[in-house]
C-alpha cells in the first residue's frame, strides 16, 4: 500500500496511484521512465507536497519521488542542488557562506525540483523576480529516459511558437514560449510535464551588509494602497507585502501585539549599505507622510526582528491552512496577478464580491508590489460550489484586466481548467505541440496543466 503522504498536497487534494517509485539515482529514474514510456503509463513527479494545485498528486499510474536526490554544494556565486533538496536548506547553506539565494517562496519546505517546476517566486520577487532568473544550468531526464544537460543561453533545437504574455510581472500559466528562448526558460515552470529535473546550478548573490525590515500598520485601506503606489517607485525595496483587516484579525492569535485600530498592514524590506545608511531617516519621513500608525508600526535592522517579521508573514498561510483543514474543505484560493495599474481595481472587485458572497469568511494578502494578491475563502465543505464559482469569476476578471490566472503556484490538476481562460485555442495548441514533441506518449504529468490531460 502506498503511503498516503505521496497521494496529497497542502491543499487537501488527494489522488491514487498503482505504484510508488523512489529512485536512488538517475539510472533508476531512467529505467522507470523508459518502462513507463513503453507501456504508456502515466507518471506524476512528487515534490515535497507543499503545493496547492494538485500537480504532485497522482490520479492513477505511477508516482515518482526524487527525495533521494540530495546533493547540495555551495560555491562562490552559485549552488548545485539536487531536486530533492529543500529550499530552506539551500537558504541556510548559502547564508553560512555569506551569500543568499534570492527566490523566497513562503513554503521553505518545498523541494528545489518543485520550485523549478512551478517557477516559484515569493515576496522578494518584487526586486529579484522568480526562480527562472536564478537558474544557470539544469540537468533533466526526458520522457524517453534520455538525459539532457542545458545551460543558460543554450538554444532550443526546434522552432518555438510564440504565445502572447500578459502585462504582469509574474506569470506561470502555461509554457513560456517565444522565439529565441533557451531550454532553461522552457523547462522552468512546465510543472513536470516536459521533463524531470534532477539537479540545478543556481546563482547566488553576496548577502547584503544590512537589511531594514518593517511591518507598517495603517488606520485604513486607502492609506496603505496609496503608500504602496508611492513606495513601489520611490523606494528601492525588495518586498512589499499586504495584509487586509481580516488577515490581521486571524494573525492576532499568534501576534496579540498587533495594534487594535489597524485596518491594513504593509511588510517591507530594503537592503542597505550599512546600519548607518541615510535611507533609515528617509523611511521615517515616508512612514509619517503615508499617514501610517507610525508609533505602532514595527521597524528593525536586527536579524532576530527580521525573522520575527518573516514568521509574521508565513504564519498567515499556515493559519489559513489550519482553518481549512479543521473544516474538512478543500483550500479555495487565488493566484491571480494583474497589471500594476489595475491593482486597486482588482482588489476593490475582490472585496466587493467577497463581502456580498462570503462576509467574514475570507482573507486577502500577498505580493501587492507585483499586483499579485491571494484571496483565501473559508468555504463550506458540504457545498463548495459557491466558492468555486467565485474563484472562477475572479479568474475571468483578472484576465479581463490583462492579468494572469497563475502568477506563482502553477495550475496543476485543480486549476488546469483556467488555462483556456487566458490563452486562445491556437496558443493552447502551440503549447500542446511542444508537449507532444518532448513527451510523445504523454506520460509526464498527464492531467496537469491541460484540463483534458493532453
């Protein structure tokens, strides 16, 4: 009997499989893929299970875990990490050498293979972008068992069709297809449907001498949004994160010191040249001009305080997941992003419809610097349809505003039906043509990304 841990993800989505394979090395992985290809058996690659789209959850066939691919080597300017290495271990190892790996998805327990498969990003993506930007080299095994090692700039050896991209800073809905692209751009974010990543060479940066961090509280939402609009362009921050009033209410169970009169909060970080950087004084003025609750806000330079603020940010999705699990419902959340100029419009639409349909049963938080906010609904497990319908309505609205139906999590199985909202039929066909070229038997991630499993 297969361990149930390999048959579910953090969203509560559950599946089934005929066989679990945990290869010890590439040769065992090659043999498994050759056998699956010959028998046309569906294969799902399982990451660490922190995803929320069902991409790692098998719905038949075989499930393959790369948990034994644990090589981790830190060198000046780069790291070499196996697919089974956890993100938090890369961060810790880099930090111990005075370096850092910029991508910082909330789930630091994610596997590196999973972060590459979804082109994961996180709060620091405001400055540093997503995982794709930090990959120098990939080693993958294709569906037929052959090994391919590709470096940044290695051209794809077939004509790549062009698919229009939304005007957003983050997008993981479908394959990134454009003429002249390289293999790394194609494999990253393909959700395990084109190849199996076994190892990656990742670019590291020197750790900054100092970092200013703050959780800035506001008496009303408009003041917070106005501050974001100014700080996005006027301050060299590396993250801008938003928390609405219901989010702060939920967080008070762990952080009772949150001021009672706050209605919104912005978490920010900025790298400094030293602890005496004049930017410190500039921030005092910015916070005052923004109409924030300056005396109640938290601002700090120490690593200990930054860690406290990190826990503050990461506690919210944990609390949401706990609430969902206790109810027995599937997690209902959005991963949509819109053009920066439409951020306020999208947030207003979210709030208006949520107050109509789910009053008191939602939170909105996330990467407001990228106009990428997460809505999480606390739906009824007995009747999930109203929540499902509203999530779909929000997807249509995001696309209407020029946005994307997936900014960082991918679509997996649970959200594969959203791809056709964003892309025209001819562009979906272009993606499928690339899939058929690299996986002609359609064994990898069958049912992931494409709703019909094509």
